[in-house]
C-alpha cells in the first residue's frame, strides 16, 4: 500500500505539534508522564509570584505554580499548584509564599503541621488549602535594621551625654595643661642636648643593640604583653582625674631634675655645664688612645726584655715617624 505524500506531511505535522506541546509543558516545569494533584490557595497579593515558579517541600522542588489569576469580584489572587500524587498532603497544610533567593524571586513552600494525626484527612485534588505569605525582602530588612538603628541612636545619645558631662570637660582641661607642660619640657630637653650629638649617637647605638636582644626575647615579651593587657584593663578602671593629678606631680619632679642639671648640680649637671671637665675627659681619652696606638705600632718599646730590644723599638719609631726621641723615652 503506497502512502501519499500528503499523508506523510500530515503525520509529520501532527508529530511536530505533539512534540511542541509536550516540550512547551516541559519547559514550564510540568511533568509529562507522572500523575499530579492540583491544589489552590487564595491571597490578597502575591508580590511577584509567577506561573512556573517552584513549589518546595523541605527545601526540595516538588512541583510548580500552574496559574496565578485575579478574581476581579473578590479582588483576590487565586494560585494553583501541581505536586505529585505520591506526596500526600493533609487538609490543614499551608501553602506559604516565600523568598526563593536574595534577588526576590518567589516560591511556594508546602508546610505540613507537626501536630497532624497519624492518620490525617488528606486533601483531594482541587481542594483549596490555607494560604500564608512571608514578608518581602524590603520588609524583612526593615524589621532587622529598625531595632539596630534604634540601638545605635541610643548608644550615640549616651556618648553625647557622657561627652557633655562637666567632670569630663574638667579632666580634658587638666590633660590639655599636662600636654602643654610636656611640650615645655621637650623644648628644654632639646636645648640641653644641643651640641651633644656624639653622646646621643652612642646612646642610640646602645639602644639598637638592646633592640636586637629584645627581638631574640620575643616569646618572653609576648608573656609580658599578656600581663600588660590585664594590667591595662585594671588601669582603664582608674579615675582619670586622679591619674592626671599624679601626672602633673611627676612633671613637676621632672622640671626640678632638669633645673638641677642646668644649674650644674650632680655628676650629670657638671658634665652638661662644666666645659673644663668635659675637655679634661676628652684629653684623657685622647692620651689613652695615643698610648694604645703606640703599643700596637711599636710593641718592642714596651715588651722588650732587654734595653737593647727596647732601643730597637725606639729606633723603629724614629725612622718611621722622622723624629728624635729623648733618651729614656
């Protein structure tokens, strides 16, 4: 039996239409072969819920939203969903519109009450279930941020009240005076150290050596820092005003010490003010350095056992330096 071309074209067109319909339903999320139950829920508003949005149960997508239609008489939205018949749903189940992701897309969550009896009355296909709706993303953020904003305002109000307190203003004034005293002391210290660059360089060299030693003692320093942390917490509880008073007393003692140094009292004062003492110390150091250099250059002059050996050392110095040494030198 020969099949005409028209029949072939008709069969191919029917097959294509069938595939198109099945594919379209598949893309909408509708199951092609499994049997489904359809349930309904009524909402005042759905806030962006659309057809083909997922229906989830325990976080797993088990179905889809098949329609979202407006009932113009009641001004409510009727939503229908499809889920597999294998998922048995009691009549007191709630269909809750939830936020599916951070972008605000929606889904319907199936919520079965925990107090459902062992043999609950199951909902039949076509039943209308309880409806519920989560707050939107904006409302959820507002509910979280509003208490936080109120708490921040309370904290800022307390800080403002503390700053305006009279005792704190007085304490800050005392601290400002103490800092001014520190500045005056620093100026006096600069004038005292002027011209003492060599001594300062030596002190800095010693400090650098101490720093290297401290680097090698890091574990012990960590223990000390831990102890200091506890001590700092105790210091934080001290009265700032009394601490400022003690600080002023310490500054006064430092002023007296600097005045004594500038007046030439004590060893440090004499070294800082008496140029003759400083020059004598420099001369002694220079003579000692010359003697050590001479011993290194002409050791026979000092280590020779016989006088002849010592004279050879003197002769060596006379020839090398072009001088005449007196006898016995």
